[in-house]
């Protein structure tokens, strides 16, 4: 390990310790701390590090009298970097197949090396530059660091070209080729179909959403929205909308906002409805999801008396705004495409989404029909966190 690599490793270990325990590394860690550290890393990354190695690393970094040098493997360095940089959950096998070049360690090291000369130059400025000028520079620099690097940037897609959608940064999970090949059936729109599947934990069925369109989220705080054209769910569990995910396995924390059909009223008589539904889930092993919004758009049987009501679904849009732990959910719908958004619900939820998806599903009901969902626009933009 070179001298620069050794310094980067020391900084990485201290950052990981700070993330785990919420305080700076002050000395060699105990056996109990080492085991807790390893468990935290395993839970967050899916990758393991030996607790004895952690203990030895802490001695090497904090004790100047330590003679024995440590030379952690690239895999260990990458695991620590994945933990610090909050990389997506993986496994040893997945990393070996997809990321055997250990990208997160080299990303961390590059950032560290790039930042180090600035710190050295800053610390050795001539005394003559001290005073109000230095204070102004430092204040500006600190303010700049406090702003997320991609704040103000945005991505949008009007789905004019869906034949090679990967060029716009999208990936397709669980591709069902027969229906995916029909995604351009209506020119100028992305057409997904309410195929069998769901991300809702179900003891009888494995979580799965076919033709789930995903892209990574690179912002801490953001606004995201999607527009649909004439999507009218008419049978049980048919729905389409936006999905926020902690990881791509569908087993972590998630938030789902959708236009959906409902005919379940707990045994009480009512009318079949089209609604806006928002659901949060803490992930597998944490019990049932929570429905935080259930806002009716219209009763389907009312359309026969007033056919114009169906036009409220000609142009619909869903929006999610994230500000720290606060999530705000909005809906717009009507004949024109310029109807205003209205808030459905706002709620705090402890989740930092890593991926955003566009989906159409019908749950695990074989008897429910498959219908198209035409997406006409998608946008996500970074914002300044409170």
C-alpha cells in the first residue's frame, strides 16, 4: 500500500467509524465495538469484514507506536467505501460478477486525493492573507460544501424514443419480453402493462414487478413526477405510478404512489372506485406496509350517469417531493394537461431512496385483466435540503 493509499485508508476507516457510532474515532476499538461495527456494515452493504481486522486497523490508525503495518485487501477497502458512500445493497457473489474492479474504493480514494492538496495549501497560506479575506473565502467554501453537488440539476423524459430507452439512463428489471416489446405501441408514449406482480410483501408470492423501469437517484432531496394518459383501472389491484426504493431487490424500504382500482371496503357496501393510493413499507421482516393516503378520484358506476366524469382521467399526474425526512404526495387530473397539483398527504418517513421506478401491476390476481398504462412524461430534479 502506497503512502497516499495508506492516508486514504485511514480517512476511510475514520469516516466509517463516525457513520457507525456517531462520533470521531478516539482510540483503538474494543472487541464489542468491532463486532458491532462489522454487523452495521454487513446490514447496510451485504458484505462482511472480520471483527479482528477492524480491531487491528484501529490500532494501526490511532496508535503511533504500532510497528506492524496493515495492508487491507481491495475487497475490504471497497466494502468500507460502500458503507460510507451508501452504495446499493449487494452480496459477495453479485459484487464478484458485476463490480470485481471495486469501484467504490477507487471513487473514495480519488475524492480523498483530490481534496488533500487543497487542505494542505489552505493550512500554509501566508499570514498576510489572514483576516477578512480569508474569512470570506472559508465561509463561501463551507457554504458550497453544504449544498448537494447535484442540487438544481434535473432529468426529464418525454418518451418520444422508447426503442432504446437505456440511453437515457433507464434500466428494466424483470423484463417480460412479450409485453416490453409493445412499449411503443402508441407513438410518443411509453406503454407499460398491468402484469402480474407486486412489491407488497406476501407470504404466498415472491415480490416481483415485471418490466419495472428504474433509474438511480443522485439527490438527497428532490421533486419527481410522472404523467399518464387515459389510465382507467377497472379491476382489482390494477394500478400504475411511481415507486421509490432503497434497493433493487424490492425487499428494503419503499414508497409507492399510484392511481389504482379498489373494490374492498372491509365487508361494508360501497361503490367501486378509482383512487390515489400512497403506501410506505419498512421492508421484509417489519410487518405489513402502511397505507398513508387513500383519496378517491371517482366512483366507476357514476360514469354511466355522468359520462364526462371519465375525462378527469384523460391527463393525470403524480408527484413526490422529498425534503429531509418529509415526503409530500400530490395529484393532478383533468381534461387539460395544465390542471394544478393538489396535495394528497404529507408524512415523515425515515428513508433515503436510491432508485425511482415507473410501474404498472395487477397484484397477484390471475383473474384480473392486463391493461395498458400510457406514460407521457417523467421528471426528477434535485432541491436544497432543509
